[in-house]
């Protein structure tokens, strides 16, 4: 099957949905998502959207906090754009039906405080902000006749002009769409598009412990890299300091806002410890808090630490954190009476597909938004709640520039593309082969390329990945495609890119801490780590 759209969006998080609504005003949009349309990292986001929405705050203060968190690698122009345009985008979300928590007397916003911020500036919907944004945007999408949403459609590879024509392009390559696996029928569909937009989220599942949903396998970055696009700063993987330590509550995050409202990290002996590791204590940036917890656990041999907010009124905690309260209570922890057991877990990919100030990648007619993109906003460490802000700001900017270019894109010649070839591929009945490699990648990345790194571990990981990538490639072309095989291939590619990037940065900065080079080196490494196939 071959289908044409003006715009093909891959992913249904806040960036994909926001962009779809704007692009649908001047084009025909197809949005594909590999599971259900609400199966996204956005849906799990608890904290909120950081923006200057109070007279007691300022854009300059938001800029300063973002630059401080980014540890010298933020693009200052992008930081100013996002923080300046952000408030309008938050109000736009309200106009679309997002029910943010109101301030006193039902006026303005009830703004939260989070680590790294110098003021209360996080607009939220209790502790279910992402779910509320997703709900409102999906309702708008459902009512829009110019948007077709296809669930259970998993992108395999991007369609690139040089490959379609069988020769190099002297003036740069062009994206023509994507090959897509229909998970229901098993058919590989050819989806041709004037513009393709990657909104596939992050890569948390590359690690053994993560706050991310199961869909977070780095698909967009892997596809873009294989297609020849530039990717950047993939050594900077943010580990959220406080993931609920419970075997049954899979991937459950304890929001940064809990510390923002006065939560204190304590060890097994009940001692507050963060001041030992950072002068800012419990409200330090996420990289510092994650390393502090990691160091404390290693020093004491403990499996976890605890987040204590029992000193706050129970009624306040139940109202401010209803989802966290209910989930913890279901698993035997009443946070109004007992500290919450927490550990760091892989949370956010600060690097990604390198894009310009309008979301355009290094390949013509290929864009990337949200966590999939590296815009320059986050630098070496993302400031809490800046991710949803980045997503809506860049969705707006990408739609603006695309509106100007859409007529020209429609006039481009449509190139015939061969359908996906299965050849003599057989059905892979040994699923253990996939599961073994999947488990190996995640365990090894956790052990060798985690919060604290060593050069020797990176070298060992690169060797192991070399063998795995070779074996996965053989599986990919010898057997009929399954979703697990497609995701494993992407996971291994992204793992390799993280290791390559970490090996190149011979300093410690932000989220990349390597024991062999514990100091920051501005002279040689105050620059992006860029990889291109």
C-alpha cells in the first residue's frame, strides 16, 4: 500500500499533536503512532510547563536558570526564543481546553516550584499535567477533518531521495516519507509525504531502569541517523533523581514538584544528605541530585533513599499530588505519614536530531520536534518542566515556517518509491533471540553508561554493541519484521550513539560525569557533540 500526505507526523505526544493542529490549517496531515494515540511520555508528565506567568517572575530570570542548568552548552538565542514565546503558548493551551490549576480566588495560575528554578513558574494540572494536555489536544484532533490518525503504525525507516533514485544528490538529500509497519495487518506500508516530522519521544528504554513508557525506544533518532541526518549531544541522558522504588509500580515517577513543595531527601538513617553534595541541597538541578543520590547509595550500600514530605499538612499533599498519593498508597506507602523510597532512573534525552530554530533537520523536508530534537535549549542538562514548553514553542515555529514553504513543497516532483521488499525472509520463531539482546543492551547500558562513567566501561560497551549490531542486522534482513525486532534495532543504534558521544567528551559536564576526566574543560569541549553517518 502507498499513500500520500502533505505532512506525515510520526508520534502523538504534545509536540506531534500541537504541530498537527497548526499544520492542518493549511495542509492534509497524517499522524501515525506505534501503539494507542495516548501511549506517550507526555501522558506521564506530572510536573508541568515552565513559563513566566507571574509579575513576580521575569524572562531574564528564566533564561538565567536555563543557562545555569545547561552548564555552558545551551544555545542562548534558542533559550531566549523559547522563554519569550513560552507564555503565549501556555495561554494557547488553555484556549484549547487544558485545565491548568487556577491561583487564589480562581485567578491566574497556581504556579509550582521545581529544582533549578529561582521563582514559582510551573503551570500544572495537579500532578497529571501531561495527561490533561494530551486529553485536550486529542479532543481537538478528533474534531479536525484535515487530520488522519493511524494507531498501531510503527515507522521502520525514512524514505530518502538518494536511495529512491539510486544515486547521490549533489545539493543535499530530501526526505520523502517513511516505510511503516501496520501492527494489525503485518503489512509494510509506503507513506509518501511532502514533509515528515519526527515526534517519537526519547530513548529511556535503552536503560534497565527508566521513568519512560515502553514506547521510548529512540525510534526517531535512530531513523534520522540511518538516513544521514546530524544528531547531537546524545551523551547527555537525564536521570530523574526520584523514581518510586517498587518492583510492582513500573516506571512511576515522583515529580520534581514534591521537592519544590518542601520534600527532603534522606538516607536509611533518616539523615538529610544533599547538602554534602551540592550547596543548593534538595533543590539543586537534576544532574546534581541524581549524582548525590547515586553517591549516597554507593557509600551506604543501600538499594534506595527516601523522599520525606511528612512535615506538610496531609490535606495539602492529597490535593496537590493526588496521583502520587493514590499510587504510593496502593503500594503501601502513605506519603503523609511515611517517606517515599526513591532511586534515580533514566528519564530524558537532552540530545537528539540536530535542528535549527524552526525545527528543520539537516535533511530537506525532515523536521524533528519535542524530545526527539536537539534544539539547543537544554544544553548539558534540562531544567525541570522546560520540555513541554520546548515542545509547544517549536511546534508553533515549525508550523509557521512550513506554512510559508508548503506550496513550494507541493510543487516538487513526486518520486516513485519501491515497496518494502521482504524477499525470502522467514518468520522468526525464536523470540528469545530478540529478548536476549534487548535485555543485554539495557543491563549493560545501566552498568557501563549510567550516571557515573569510566573510559574503560565505555570501551567495553562499544565492543559488545559491535557484536550485537551485527547480529541484529542479520535478523533484520533474514526474517519478517515484527515490532520487537524494529524497536530492538533502534534501541541498539541509539545505545551505540550514546556511547560514541560519551567517548568523545573527555570532560565532566552536566549529565555526563566521567571519573577519568572529572573537571569541566571549556577550552576544548564547550561545543556540541555532533555525529553523522
